[in-house]
C-alpha cells in the first residue's frame, strides 16, 4: 500500500516522536510512505521509514531542493497547496497527525475521495477513524486492507 | 473585489434561494463572483449575479461544457479537486454556504491563505466569520474592504 | 468565443504593437481575451482589448499581484508552468505571437487538445495555421467559428 | 539522478524495444526512472528498468488504476496534461523518444526549465542534445552529471 502521512510542517518533540514511530511502522509493514516532503511531521515520518529500510516519497509544493533529507523520491510539483490533492489521491489511506488548516484540508479531501483516514490526535472530522497510537493506526489500516471491518469481522 | 462562493453541488431549495440572493447582492455591490461553475449553490449564486447584471467566473474541475448556464467566463482546469485551490487563491474573500467535505477543504485552504471567510450556515471552522444571511455576509466583507474591524472601528 | 493569446513575456516594440492591435480586434469582435496575465505580449494584448472595451482574463502562474494593469479578471493559480494548460484548455482558439519555449509548449498542447492554433510570426508547428497580421488571424478564427473551412466553403 | 523518459503512449515495436533498453540502462546506472506511467514508450521503459531491478515512478494524468504494470510508485495527479509539468520538474534530465505533441510540449518545458534534454529520434528542438541510441543518451547524461562538457573536457 501507499500510505500518506499528513501533519504540521512544524511540530512538538512529542508529535515528532510519534511521527517517527509511525514512519518506522509503515516501512516495517512493507508499505510505501507518501508525504508532503517538508519538515515537522513529514520529516520525522520519512526518517522513521528510511531508517527502517522503507521507501519514502515527498510530493513537494515547489522545487526538489525543498525535500527533507529522508525523502527518497522527490516529486517537484511547483503547484503550492494543490500538491495536497496529489498526496491524497496517490494514497490508499491517509494517517493524520496534529497539524493546522492544511492538514484539515487534506483530511477533508481524502474523505471526499472515499479514502480511509485515521486521525492520530489530529482534527476530528466526521468519517475519520481515531487511533490512540501509531500501532493502532496501522492495525486499523491492515484490517481495511484485508477487507475486515473495525470489529475484526469480514 | 473578486468574491468566491463555495458550497454543495447539490442543495435544498432553501439553500438554493439563499445562494441566489447572495449572488444578486455580490453583483449589486459591484463585485465579481467566482465559483466552481457547477450546479447547486454554484449555479444559484451565478444566476443571481447574472440576473443582476454581474460578472460570473466558473473555475471548473474539467472541461468548459461542465459550466452551468449562468457562468459568464468559464475557466477549464482539467485538474479535478485541485481547482478548489485556484478558486480560493483567486478570491479576495470566500463565502461558504452549506456543503460537504469539498466545501470544508476550501474553507480550510482559504483560512490557511489568510483570506477572510464567512460561513453562512456552513462548517464551523475556527477563524471563519459567521453571518446569518447574505446581507450580513456582504456587510462583513465590505467592512473588511474598508479596513474596519467587525465592530465598525478602523 | 474565449480566445487565448500566447507569446513572450518580454518582446520587441513591433511585437508589442502587433499584440496590442490583436487584443483590440479580439474585443471589437466581441470575444473574451484569455492570457497568462504577465508582461510583454500578454500585457500589450490585454491593454489593446481593454481600451476597446473588451473583457480580459489573466491566468497567472502565481498570485494576483502579478497581473498586468490591463487584466480585468485575475485568476491566481499558484501553479507555475502548469497554468499554461489552463490557458489553453479554457480557450476556443489560440493565437500565438513570437515567444520562447513556453509559447512552443502552449502551441503543442493546444494542437494536442485539437484547438485551432494560429501562428502570427511564432513557432512553426505542424497543424498550426499561419496568419500575416492580426486581421487575418481573426478572419481565420471567425471562419472556423462559422464552420467554414479556410477556403470559405462550408 | 531522477531521469524522465517521455514519448508516445502508442509506439512501434522498434521504439518499444529502444525504450525497453533505455529503461534497463537507467536502472543499471543506478538512476530512478520517472515517466507518465501509461503505455507505449512509458510502459516499455518502466518494464526495462523494473526487470533490471530499478525503481520506476509513474506520474499519472488521472487515477492510480491507469498505471502500467511495471510502475513501482504510482503518483495519481488527476490533473491531465498538467502532470507533464510535474514529470519534467521532478527530473534531473529528460530523454525523449518518438512521440507526438505531448512529447514536444514536455521537451519545450524541460528546456525552458534549463534541464538537460536528450532526443532519441524525437522532435528536433533547439537546445536538445541528440543521441543515436540509449547507450549514447546515458553517456551524455553521465558526462553532464560529472560536470564534463560534450567533448569530455571539464
């Protein structure tokens, strides 16, 4: 699966740690990590995935030089906020960490496109699943991937 | 001013009526109406503005043929949801009527870009002003345009 | 019709004069002028149309502040070169004046989208019609609009 | 390096074979292959790279389902022709095989962005280097990467 991680370009050490663990788990589950390629949550998630041997894709608002150091494949869109649409559209599922209005717009777009969205301490948008930690977020997505519902029933 | 009206592509008769009155007011105030160019709120607002002699711009997700009959200038983006970014970015202010997740993503983007956003019975996003009817929405924007704050003080 | 004028952002006085006359003619024929909204050919064409009472639309690579002073409706895309696609896609026909590689890419895209393209001393791309002056360019487009071929036969 | 391969979505067996060999070489040189993700030249290049163990990225005009079977990472833009800008902007260099007007527009954009462009039996655009086969195309790019000019001098 291609999993998008969205969240603030600036974040607290706690959120950074959570994003790092999430990126690591995404890689260990064999998924490709997609994100906006900048700092904060995006960088921490990329580095977590990279350190675990995973593949990371940064879909950047501008040029490739903007990419954080853990982006493996840098997609330069030159399209500013419109790149958020590409992040969401390229993902099988979206995991949202704390972030501001850009994060909210990505969650809304993903739900509109009928993509599974998991909120990890992020915005509370109707239709998004909630997870208490990265482990639970991945579990939720693995169940969706297997065609199970949230109670573990097919 | 270029004012964007966002809201559902399908809507109730009450919302349609409100959008029509809003479009009319926008035109009577001498503003240009920008919208997504499709049906529902967009169509009603365009027709209200058009009937009052105003200029209407539809920024479409696909081809020009998608434009409702009251769009004066049809901008065909072929970019799907990414056209929402263009609508917001081209506006001096955004007025949101009832709509679903696409509307929420537009409000979030507009606030992120520091544009004034007025909610007319739409999503309750922190930072958006609330108006009870189209008249109040326009009044709020005219004050902003004059550099007055919401209490009428400069 | 919505007619796109494409060409260099910087140009010689002769080309500037030709673009100005072209813009004027587009307005006098009752067409809407669409362009990239910046300087050079775009500005001269906009000003020609504006002075003749026409409607001008500038589809900008960045923010609205980039628009030349004769743009009536400014569409801010924030999408850099990708805005070229929107210019072409929004036009019934494209008239190309001298320009560099951006102009060539717009002519190629327009031909790919099966839009009529008239070259006024611009790139020689297979499929583009050639006109010796703005008058002939408009005549060619009016014939297309009437469903006549280039020999004046239906 | 991230190298973009552009060319027709439909092609002859000879061009298909050339694209396949080119993809293979790009992978063997350790580069990432970027393309439009569809059929013809894009598919053949992706499959050549994939079979040699390389990484392939398809930047699609629409949904992920459009990707050819050899695309490793599928970026769904939903932006039609505007995705061409992203392909070019994400590449360190562009290699063009035979193709139609879409290919021409990509070559023109790449040259406008000052990216090295190598033409392999494709359009003859001023500024593009010419190579007679995939081996020579890669050699030209490796020299550029090393900061050598085309005569092998630094």
